[in-house]
């Protein structure tokens, strides 16, 4: 039990990594690396907004989200659907 407590104290004492500030230039580089439109990633204040097109290639979406999640803490993420209503009634 004391070994577990000592390990917990050691982990708690580890310095936390400072959060890196992301710029629009960083987001543009991520989009470019994935060959995705730069308009998909927009910096609004401290939020990164991702807005892919409805017909986007899923591989590009996955690439962009992986690159963003590697730099931006994604403990709070909101997903808003962009599916359009069908024209059938």
C-alpha cells in the first residue's frame, strides 16, 4: 500500500506541461500537411473551430483531427452536425 502511495505522490509531483498557444499559422500548417482546405480550421479566441465540408474525404478529416489533438488539449470537444435535410418529403 505504501508503494502505491509513493507512486501516486511521485506522479502528482511531476510538473505539468505548459499548454502551447496555437496560432492560425499553426492551424494552416496542419491543414496543409493533410491537404485539407485552410478554411476547415479557424481560431476564435482560445477555441479551435473545425468545419469540414459535408462531402469531405474522411481520411483528410481524420488527419486534421489527429494533428489538432496532438497540440490542443481536447478534453472539451463539441461536435455540431452539418448534415443537410434531404429534399424528399
